[in-house]
C-alpha cells in the first residue's frame, strides 16, 4: 500500500474527529440556552430570535414582555413579570412561574408535552385561544376567559391542581383529549351570574376525574351548560356519575329545551354527583362588611349549618365576576363567622358568601360593597368618563402598564408608558354607556378602578 494513500487517510480521519468535536462543542452551547434578565419593558421582535431554544426569561415585577411576532420558544422558562400577546405565539414544552399573562384576542399555542403553569394568572379575552396540543399541568394558578375566548384541550392529559378556571361571557372549554384531572380543590366555573352569559364546559370524549373531594365543576345559570355524553369519576369515594338524560333546569318556561348530553345551570358536579343549586339571599344571615384602614372585615352567621359543609368568601370589583378569597368549614348551627380581606383592591369591592352543604347544593348570600379609596399614588379620573377619554395619575415617571376592559371582559386598550406622571387614555367613543374596568400596574403598585363611560 502506497505511503501517500496512508498519509491521506490519516489526515481525513483527523479532520473527521476534529469536525465531530467542534460540532459537539456547538451542540452543547446551543443546548445550554440563553438567560435573559428583563428589567424594562421589551418587545420580542427586534430583541429576541424568532426561534429561542432552552431560553430563560427572568422578568422583573411590573415589567412587560410583549409578544408581537409569530415566533417560537422551545423548552423555555418564564419567571415573573407580565407577558402580553399582540400576535399569535407558540411555546413548546415550556414553564411559566409567577407570571401574569394577557393573551387578548390572539392564539396562545402550546406544542409538545410537558408545559407547566405555576402560580400564574392567565387572562384570555375577545376571541383569544388558549390552545395546548400536548400534555400540560396547571398548579396554584387562575385562568380567566371572557368574550368568546376558548380553552381548547386537544393534546392529551390536563392536570389542574389548586387552581381556578373561570369562563365568563360566552367563553368556553372544549376538551377532545384527556384525561382531565382536577385535584386539591380545583374548580372550573362556567358563567358570570348573568342570563346573557352562554359560557359552557364541553367534554367531547375525554375522561373527567375529580381526584379529591374539594374539586368540582360549577355551572352558573340556565344558559350555561356542562356537555358530556359520558360519565365523570369521583376518585375520592370511588364513584362514577352520569349526567345524560337530564331533565333539571330545562324544558320549563324561560328555560332551554332538554337534551340528553346537556346539563344546564345552576348546578355543581362534585363527589356527590350532579346537583342543582339555588340562590337564596336569606340563607346567610347578618352578613356585613366594614372597612378598617386598608382592610375589610366580613362577618355572617347561618342558623341551620350542617356538618361537612363549608363557606367560600368571594370578591368582585363589578358585582359580576367573582374570585374566591378563602374557604371556611361550617362549625354548626348559630355560629358566627368572620374573615378579613387584608388586600382589598382600590375602588369598589363586592363581597358575597357561598354556602355548600353536604349534598353539594349551593346557596349565595346577597352582595355587599365596600369602597376603598384609590391609592394616593395611583388614580383614574374623571368618573364618569365622557367622550372616551380619561386620565391615569401615578406618583412619578416610572413605567406603567394600563389595561382597560369592558364589563364583559373584552380588552379595549393596553399600553405601557413611561416618562410622565399623568397619561391620557383615549377609547373609541360609543353611543351607549358602558362600564370600564381599568388595571394599572407599576413596578411598585397595582390598582384597579371601575369607571362609567358615557356617550
């Protein structure tokens, strides 16, 4: 064999080894990803790649990362801050921790298995879509859907733990894949208490499992419904319940016609099976609320409380969309109960008590309101608003994220501003009066205001 051929083979082998080693170094570098520390408001387009692999985003409190392009974030970690969608966006196998996510009327696409949400607040409004096509887990989080937005679970198993999923207006949950597992007192609620709401929960095939006794589904009103041809499982007491061929809350005057797969509200679906509920303002007595400084003390009694029953204290800023604050066990007849809200919101605070007895039936108290003066640091004026324009006053020229929603949850305005202490907000003028819910978030504070907009 010629010495020249041997020398050539040696050189080719060394070249291959060197190239492989270089590729290994490049691959390890790419897999390590990039850590971004975001301390001021930024938009994705122009600051981050259209494909970000294994990226970590540490976002400071009150700071907004705006997703303004159709990019993909694969195996990403989002910590803190605010995420605002102004374009469809895709996350693959990512984790969100302690983040507020405002989706608006866009698509929040989740691909591949393993995306997780921990202690997050997710708001989807308008015709927005929360669209997982892989398995996801939700823990310690609150999801709010409004308008005609949807939660479309098309990918596989959905685990919900210590979380609340609300569907207001005409929003809906549509599950074609599963199973759907509710655990640790998790709830899914369809309806905002108004007859105009047609929110619903649709289970088109997948299994629904209520893992513990505290988890349940709630349907608020006669135009809200739970849809399931199949059964659901209560794992805490090893029971299976069917809801088909139901004739409750349907077929009567002012009600929808009865259909086998539909269960209209008001009703609950718990480890006690499907139970219709009633709204009885007289069921909870001596219900009062009083302000002490920046706290609100709530007190009530119930003359006929049963064992194994409990109360939920709920709060709203518009007397329509209520969120749970705490749960207390009933102690027996004629007991007096109190609860202190240590963090009421600026402006209107509406409170109600729901009582859930041992068979799952729900009774609601009347609604009482307490006004908390807007913080001296942040204010919104005038009220009422005329001509679609009002002002936000903040203490200094720090950045502020301003979001304005209709009473139905539609996002009307969102902007992040800096450099001034007073900002003008201009909305399209309408021919009818409407109520506005205004959220103002700075690095140090957050405030919510209810304003009446006049033509």
